C-alpha cells in the first residue's frame, strides 16, 4: 500500500476522512468522540484548505483497509482476516493492517495499569513472580513496560523479557486471579476477554524503547539462554547497527533531521560499517566536518554515545511511521521500486 506525502499528518488524514464523509455522516461520528477530540478534529478540518486528489484517494484507501480489517477480524477471527486481506491487498500490506488493528482491539483488561505512573507500577509489581510481571506488562503501554524492565534486577529482566516473548494466550481465569491480587493496590475493576497477549512483536516494541545499555545487556544474556528467541526479537526491531540495512535515500533522509552533534557522538562508538554508511551519504563538506569534530572529541561517556544513538534511531522510527522511509524488518518486507 502506498503512503501519502509526508506533509500530511495523521490528524490531517483524520480530518480528510471526516470531510469525505459529508456533514451528516460526520455529525454521527462526532457523537462517539470526546469533547477534546471533537475540538481537535474540528480545528484540523478548518485548517485543511486544499488536498490533492491522489492524496485524498490514498487516505481513503488506507482508511477503508483498516475498516475492512477490523470487520473481518470481528466476524471471522485472525486467521480468516489474514486470508481475506492477503487476497485483497497482498502479504505485506495485510500484515501491516492486521498489526495496526489488532493493537487497537486489545482487551481492556488491566486498563488501570496503563493509566498508572511507571514508577508506581514498578513499586507495586517489582516483587511479583517474573511470570506475573510478564503478564501485567503485556497489558501495559510499551513505554511503561520498558521503564519497568529497565529498573528490574538484571537477572529478573531476562526472565520477564523471555516470558513476555513466549506468551501466547492466557485464560480469563488466570487474568482474574492476578487482577484480584492487584485489586488491593489499584482501585479498579476491569472486564476480561480471552485474548492474545505478549509475544515477540510486543516485546520488540518494548525493546525498541528501553535505553541502549539495558537493550545490550538483555540481548547478550538472552542470546546465551535462547539464541533463536533473541534473533526473533531482533528481526522485529530496528537498532542503531541496522542503519547499514537502509537504502541510501533513507539514510540521506534521516541525516537531514539529525543534529550533527548527535552524529559525532554516536559515531564515536559505532562500528566501521555503520560509520561508512553515514559518510557515504553525506556531502563531502559535511563528512569532513564530522570527521574533524570526531577527531577532537575525547573522553566521551558510553552513556552519551548510547543516548545519541537512541535519539537517531527514534528519528528513523518516526520517519518510518510518517511513511518517509522504509525499514525492512527481518529482511522480509516486500518493496516495490
């Protein structure tokens, strides 16, 4: 599925869909939205003066794909939806649609956890069994889970990561038992459905957000314990070293967005292949400046290198979300030149 031009934000895309519906249908949609959402969307509609026909067509096509995906999942389940979508859109687009929709269809179990402060969540669950922590974090937001995992004792981190990655389905009874225990600490009661939770894709989301030091430690330990699982997780992630897998246009695109100071610091701790990927896609003048700054940069802390690399990766992921570059995860993405 093609992407619309990067100048069109997700909010503008939502506004375009509402406009295309017409006033009567749009008013019906508004009834299901919060006041702040209505206000924000109305603001975007008012600002959207002009939209090229091809952009509108692509936005509506994408919206239709998401609606169809949710419908076939609801009516026939994931396997049925996968079969229908692959026939309609092809394997890669079907996989992307399924991933986007299944995330939004997650059960509301442990909703109070997702609303909790990460520090409070850590204080409450840190002494629980790794399997219990894994279950709870499977329902947490990835940013919450990454914070908690980073603060767990090192050995416990690996247990929790491994259990989340290997988690498939959990019965309502088990979830209810865990929630009853937490009920004394969280003043909330939620509804539960039989659902897929955790898994390799989810732990990859978490690992994408932990700090580089934690990421390296977890992968070092997990590789020793379960090399195949570690490899499966890595294939679903994008880390700094994966920059070498990007095409030249993508590298040139993200370099334009990155602070040159971050490039200097990040490359001080990068392997030669990654450094070469950067320099091969810079102007000669920029390359000379970066090399000169690196030469005079001394006593750089590993933490500073990790943080600079993480900021660069965050920019790459954001550009991918906006459709401005393509990350080939696990070497299996189908790309049309």
